[in-house]
C-alpha cells in the first residue's frame, strides 16, 4: 500500500517502498489492521517494550544504561543471545531492530523466542531458531530457522528482475539493511518483517498461542551492537472505522498529490487528516 515509515527512522533514513525499490516487488498486501498500525503514531521513546532484559541475555552481551542496546563482547567460540524484557501473548506488535550490516558477521539472527530459549552456547551456531522455543531469520544467508533446522529462505519470492544482480543460484542471499521491523501477530500466531518499507509477509506461522513471545537476537560477532525500539501495538479488535477512513483518504490524497487544505472540511478534521499524511509520507 505504499506506506511510508520515515517518522520512525533514525538519522532521516528512508524506509519507503517505491516503484523503483527492488524490495517493493517482494512486498505482500497488508491487512487493514497492519496498515492502520503502520500509519499510526509510534510509541514514545523509552517505552517498556523497548528494553532488552537485564537478566535474560548471554553474559557476553553488555547492556546499555538505557537498556535499549546490547553489545556483544569480543569472545571467541561462543554464540550469544538476548531477548526483550517484556513479551506479548496477544495483539499485533511492531518493533524496530537496528543492526549495522558491518557488525553482523555470520549467524546474525533476529526473531522471537519463549522464555525457555537458551541464550548462550559454545561454538558458532544459530541460537535464535536453534531449538523448539525460538524462531529466527538469519540476516546474512536470509534463511529461516526453527528447532535447529532451516525452514527455507525468506522472503521466498525471489524471481524479481530487480534482484537478479544481487544473487545467484549458489548464493541466493539478499543484503538486509541496517533497519528491520519485526511484526508479531500473537493473535494469528505469525511473525513477519518489514524491510525498506515493504512488508515481506509471514516468515513463520503457527507460533504458540497464550505464551509470552519476546523479540530475540543472537550473534557471534564481537562488537555487534543491536538496538531495540517498540513502535506500536494493537489489540485483537479490528481497526476503528475512523482509522480506516483516515487511511483511505490519506492514500487517495497522496495518489492525487492533494493537500488537506483543498478539502471543504472543518479545521479539526483537516488537522486529523494532516497528521495522517505526515505519518504516511
């Protein structure tokens, strides 16, 4: 649906799918619920869901004072993980993960876990997704992992001409940028990701219900710094009619390059629509 998420990005980075973006060819249609959530104001900084756990992380991960960043120590022959302080068992939720590609190395994994996922192991391995209690996306190879087994590549749709120059049959991996949005639908039991403004669809389905699920990462790279930020969440109920109307009106205004000032509406409604346009620009 061409939603823009620039209001959520750091340093003015752009996360907008466009007709020239190769990621847009891999995007799947958004549900109304997710479209409204992506177009809503983000949670304020310092939200409780933005913090890594001060207890549940490998001893080789160092926690920042704000608890929104973890940095892996330069330790050899160790796979190390961390999970968020707060988990969710219902609702639709979006987190932002910032992880520089230069700091990933091999076995750089993002995903979700239950509270029983191991967070440290000897040697170099995929930790998040390495057991039955976690589901992970390995960013270097683009492989999905669960229960210690590869579940294929993500995104699975890779026949776009935009990407032909980026991978071959022997190396089908895509370069994942600094920022990835993690989309967890605990009601539907699914996990997906947004890259460069494009929702790539469900990476995993059939996640356990009525169990706390936590954003989680694992790394083997010394000096890797990973930042977590909670962006938004919604309960099981469908979006309100007012939110759906604003989304539809704003999309049509953008399509026709119109401004709210051109509409014969009271100032309060113009401000309401204007705020929606700012979030989707």
